């Protein structure tokens, strides 16, 4: 079990896709966004540089935990590796557990890289605020790891790739990664998973208190994604 | 490596009946309207090397899936070492090499085989496993950069990473060249000689003939033959008789047509080839008819021909049964 987790982490760190989507893309986007919004003072109640720090850290964790996981699971179902693993003495939950554990390890660097970048751009928080924000973002990433597992088992392996890209892109746009929507559409968009994740980050960042609605919605998504992942995983094991 | 008759027949190991490795009891598997496996019963005994034959779609893979607990039977029961397949796997009693078993990418061969050793309850040292599988020199290669035959050897290493009692191999030599196949089977024989039970599915019938001490033949979801390769060949009945007739011996070729038990007759030049259902009777009659056969040879057919003979018989039987049913229905109306 620990050997499998170690191997999974090793694989993620060796993977070029991981490097691009979770480290380089958020870094570049951060610099682009901060410059593009150069004339605006604040967004979502915080400074531009602080807003995009959270937005890009969540982009990194969601990329690592969702797309990497979902793609891997789809590919490994197709290649038969997932099947081969079921013929080892590894416990039944071992495969998914190792995937989520390696996700947890691989999202940390993406959060830290963005923190360092934002700090160098002048974002200042107290030590406890940095810690709280980091933890919030890290733990929030697990919810998306569950969504990644669910997507990886959502359909036949061949048709999963476009499903992942659509869900991922729509979530990012609605979630405020590239800026926020106004009006009634904005009122709807702020209840999407990524928007809530970003909201959670900003709350941790500013030390504001969390309202009950946001908290309930976050927990609701966590329960929904985890149940969905468990259901689809079981369905796959029954079928093959 | 020499193989004694004793090893090949399994007589030197614990014989049949001294335990039960795997058992299928009236097992069927239905996919919608298709019956992929139809009422199979069989028991595998410790130390047996069993070949599992059948054309594509015969039900081999489905049977292996049920043996390993990857699929549940629609009817009947499958047990491994007296318990569920899943329990046997968790106990590390089964090593498996799947035909479709993909390998984890982005890792080195040593890391992957090391994982297999680590996860097995009685895993061996990774270096020993690599050496046994003959892939020591591949240890530092990335898994995704291997050729088909090399991948097969890594799969084999995973299947033999620990002290398992049963080794299941689904089409293990697919993608290997002749030399690699020979090397593979000599390694595999060592596993069997160590007292392990080996079950392998193959479509190379010469492999089954030379390695297995028991052959199972599946056809259209049914188990139509279960015995030694020799028994199955005998069941197909055919023997080949060939000899030369010299003109100076004064033979009357038309008499050949009167020989008993002949199923096929081919005369080309001086050479006569006869397929016979009863070689003893045919040969005796050849001499009685006054022939002087030179260079007489009597040979059994290969397992391959036997395989086609018995599956063909089965097809004919199925067809006539279907025809009979259709006629019955017609009469009832």
C-alpha cells in the first residue's frame, strides 16, 4: 500500500503534464491576470494580486487533483492495469486511496509556488493566515480529487477525455479563475464548486467569518462528489 | 533443459486427487442472450500443469475471469483453495498474468516489480524475481519503453513475485518470438517443477502438447475435452500411415481402396499417405494384400489436428441437434 502510494507520487512528479498544468500554467496565468487587471483595485473584496493568488492556487490544485487523476484512472482502466491490480493482495480500496494520497502530495507544491510568487509580488499575510489559507486550499483539493475519481469512472475510457475537459473548463470559467461575473449570472455562478472553493480561500485569507450557506454548499459538494466517486467505482468493479 | 517423461506427465509430483486447487461446479455465465460459459464442472489438482484451449470466443477468458473473481458466475460456484477467489488472491495464493494486463506507466521495471513483491504476503526479493524472469538487464528501463515481448516478461515477473500456489497465465507468449517463447517455457517449467499448479490459456497448440500434463478444450462455452494431450489425440482417433511402393515389387494400387478403416487416401508418385481410424487393422491389411511397403511410418496426429477434429465434431453435433429441434417444432405444429 505505501509502496503503491510512493510509486504514484513518483509518477506524478515525473510527469511533464503535471509540471505544465499545475506549476507552469498557474504561474504564467497569475502574471498575465495581474497585469491585465492592472487598473482595477479590488475583486471579490480583496486586492487583485491577492484575488488571483487564490484563484491560481485553486487552479493548480484542481488541475492536479482532478484532471491528472481522472485521466490516469481512465487510461489505467483501458490498459488493464486497474484489473491487474485487483489480482494482487492489495485491498480493494487501495487503488483509489493511493490516487487520492498522491494527489494530496502533488497539490502542495502548486500551492507553495503560487504563494511564493504572490509574496514576491507584494501580497502580505500574517503567518497564521498563510497557514490557514494553505490548509484550506489543500483540504479543499480533496473534494476535487473525489470528483476526479468520479470522472475517471464516469464513462467508457475512450470517451472520458472530452468529458474531463468540458467539466474542467466550465468549472474554471464559472468559478472566477479568469475574473468574476456580475448580475444574476454571477449570483448563479458563485454557487458552482470552483467558485465556492475560491470563496473559501478568500475567507481564509481575509479572516472574515464564513456564512452558513457557503459552508453548507461546500459540504454538500464534498458529500456529493465522494458518493458519486464511490458509486461509479463500485459500478466499474461489478462490470469488468 | 531436458524434460523427463515423468515431469511431463506429472507422475513425479503429487498426483491428482490429493487436494483441490480450484473447482468449477456447474458454472454458467450469461451475457444477455448469449451463454458465454455453459455448465462447466472441473477440478484442478495441486502440481498439475494445465493447458486451456479454445478458439476466440470459446469462453476461455470468461472462465478465467470467474476463476479469479473478476466476474461472478450466473449459476454454479467457483472456489479457489476451498474459498472465494478474492480471498485466495488476498492470501497471495494466486499469481496472475493477464493477456490484457496493462502495466503502470512512468515507472521503472525494478520499481514496478518491487511493488508486486512488496504487496505479496510472501513476496520474494525483487532481484531474485527479476533474475528468474530473465529481465535483470531491463531493471532500470522505463515500463512504457518496452517491446511487446519484454512487457510480457515483466508481467510474468509480477505473476511470480511471491510464493503463490497457483499461477494463471492468459496467452502468456503472445508477442514473443520463438526463442523468447522457449526461454519463457523453460522458466515456467521450473515453476511447475517447484510443485506449483500452472494453468495457461494458449492458442499455440504445440505449447500445450509439450508442456501441459492436462489439456482442457472449450468450445462454444462448453468444456468438450479434459484429459492428457495423448488422450485427446487418441479421441480424435486419427493416425497417419505413410510408405513408398516400388514398381518392381509389383503392386496393384487399386487394392489400396479396399483397405479397412481408411478415412483418407493419397497416392502421389510412389508415395502413399493414408489416414486411418484403426492403424493396426490397416497396416495388417496392407501386408495381407501382398504389398511390400518401404519406409513404413505410423504417426499420431498433432494436438492441433486433434483439436480441429473434436471441435469440428462438436459443431456437427450442435448443428444436427439444432436441426432436430427445428424439425420437432415443425412436427409439433
